[in-house]
């Protein structure tokens, strides 16, 4: 099982802003969709529902490196960089598929919570085991293995 999840999409005209390139909000949507699909592909969404838990975003950090335009084929890569007691750091890279140009680097701090009470909840080992972790010093090696 690869620890890095890939999601491909094509930029549509609806994603373009008044400056003629992809609106910054779209990148955030792509990040959230990739995280959701990654979680679902590992069975995490189902497991969390059974445990009465949910993930909530604490913070996003996004660095826009190059613009993106309508019709381009995009690849969103995402992986878990760390788990702490109630927190998980998820990282992202968004690339143009045709030439592998890096468009965005980003990360999200996710907090694990009890769905009913809204209180923080320790991430159980079963959830951690669903993903695996790509530590910072192994990121480039794991990303290179995708090609």
C-alpha cells in the first residue's frame, strides 16, 4: 500500500477567477476532496463513524507557486506526515500532470473529535494504522517512487 494518495482532475472554466487562472479557493477544495477520498479509500471514514468520531480542520497553510489554467490536467498528492495524540498533519502537492510542474505546496492540521460532544479525542491506533506516515525526511523518496 502506497502511503501517498493521488487524485487527478481537469481544470474547468468554472474554476477560473477574474484574473484568468484557477481561483485560490479551488485549491482548498481540491485539498479537501483529496483528503476525503484518501480517507475513504483506507476505510477511515467508515471506522470513524463506528467510533463516533470525526476530523475537523484546525489550520490550512497554502503556498501558491505557479498559476493554473482551464483545460490543464492536475494531480493532487496527499499523505499523512504525522500523528500526535489528537492531531494529524496532512501534506499536499498539486502538480500539472503534463510537465510535473509544482503549482502548490500545502498542509492541513486535522483534529480528531468526538462527533457528539465536540471534545477532542485521542486518535486510536486502528486509525493510525489505516494510513501509515511519510516523515519529512522520507517525503522526496516516497514522491519519487510514484514516477
